[in-house]
DNA sequence: TCCCATGTTGCTAA
DNA sequence: GTTAGCAACATGGG
């Protein structure tokens, strides 16, 4: 369930281990992963992160792209005991990299390296004009904007909530209503929250671990995520939880602005509009 | 048993 | 064209 700080953590841990490493063997335990067999003998030139994705850049110009989605882990050199849900093992001349993933949403694939310009990375520091430009003419809630991987790379549900809380922006405030000064707060909050989370080696809510199986520590510093009903660390008002786009959204209704439009419970008509919904999975 | 989950994609409807 | 809301993917935990 890694977001930017968790992926950054494992990339930083992998870089010194894998730089120059030679792939000796590839074991695939899940047919959903399409891994070419010709990786054996290739050398890792460098490790990089793109948004929430890990890239192992190979000497032959290709990149092994790994996206952990909800429950993927990358582990280094666990003993010969394989952890449960191991889906792929890359053996190098200096150790083994395992991809374990109970929910099997993670993806691993190999592509030619691309020089295409990526989306802005909030750890590098977004700039306010770029944010204003990206949001221009759009009309969606601030949180949805931060979660949109085509606009900003790497922010997920936990950190979107935390960043907006720090920036004192209501998650439902729409991009069009956000001033330049507020974008500047978002930019600074994003950098600060994500940097601290990287320093803490990420957030472990349930089972995420770093490359060496250790839990992160940033869960001890969350201000609002998962804290419904607890006092806002800034103003003491109870943290609220509402759903946006199917995701739990935690915020302080007091100091993140009582918004004019959003922020109120959805008007009653939404509730009954679901009459034509497709039936749930039958079993 | 039911509800929830750190992600993404694809569909429908507005 | 854009946005909102789901359901799907598959599994485990509370």
C-alpha cells in the first residue's frame, strides 16, 4: 500500500545494493506477471522512483518497472524461508530481491527506457505556478487533484489527507477556488510532510515494511488519517471522516475551513440515485 | 458475517 | 471533454 515515501524508502535502500548487480536467475510464481526470461545476465545500472513506481534501470536500456499497488512488498535477502505470497524472485550475484503480495495487485513488467517528460514530483518541490497551471480550467476537489497521478506523482490517500490538513485546505475545496497563496501552502505542505515521512521510512498502518522487513514510523506522526473523532492536533476539534470517490477522507472541519459548497454532507438526492446500479457479485 | 483497506483502471451517468 | 461514483482486481484483518 505504498505511496511516494514508502517507495522512495525502498528505492534508497535498493540503490547501493543493486547498482552494478547482475541478475543470475528469475523465478516467477504468478502467471499474472509477465516477466521476460532474458533478464538473466543483465546488469542493474541504477534504481529510480517514478511516482509510486520502482524502476530498475538495466544496462541494456530496458527498465524493470514494479508497482506495488495495495499490498506489495519488496524484500531483500530474507533467508531461504520464503515469505508467504512470494510472487517473484530476482536473484543477483549479491542477494535476492523478493516481491511478495497477498492481494496480487502488484505489477512487474519490463519496458524500453523512456525519456518522456514525467509529471511533477512533490518531493523535488512542486512550484506554485506549475500547480496553478495544472489546475487551471479544472474543477475538481483539491484532494482528487492531489491523488490524480497525471497531475502530481506519488501522493496517495494517507498523504493527501495529511498534506491538505497541514496546508489548511478543505479536501472538497475545488481547484478553481484555490488561490495562488493557498497553492503555495499546498506545495510547501507536500514537501514537508513527504520529507518527514521519508525520514521516518514511511507509514505502516497494517503490514507495509521496508526492504529489510522493518515497519515505518510515520504512522506515529499522522495528524488526521485514521483519527476520526480524535482531536485535531492544531485546534482540538474532532477529526471528521467522509468518503470522497470511495476513499476515506480525514480532515478537520474547523481549521481546514468550513467550505462554502463542499464539506457539507452530500445532498439527499444522491442516496437514492443508485437504483440502477449493477448487482453485486453473485456467489 | 460485514466492513474496511496506503492503488489503478474502466465503465456509466450526469 | 470533464467529473463523480462504482465495481473490479484478490485477500486479510478487525
